[in-house]
C-alpha cells in the first residue's frame, strides 16, 4: 500500500490525462494502491491530497474536480 500522495500521483501518471477526483479515488482503490481498511476517511484524504498537490504546483486543476499532472 502507498501513502495517499504517492497513490494519487501514480494514478495520474498512469492515466496520462486529466481525471475527476472520483476517478482518481476509484482507480487507486481498484489498483490496490490504497487500503480503505487502514486509511480513515479515504474520500476526504484523497480530496485533501489532490488539493494540497495542486497548491504545491505538482498538479493543475483545469476544471472543477478535475486534476492533472503539472507540465515540466
């Protein structure tokens, strides 16, 4: 299992395109990247992680609820 930050980045890297946060969450869970039994509030954690990465500049938010890797 990965930390939420690593899982989010891995999902977006693999996708190669912008994804809605619900798709990021779904792919992280289906891919076994995060464990809903050990991570409390999986939904909130993924949303906070995406917002934090966008604030840091690692991700961009082209539209509401949609995230992508920042270029460069």
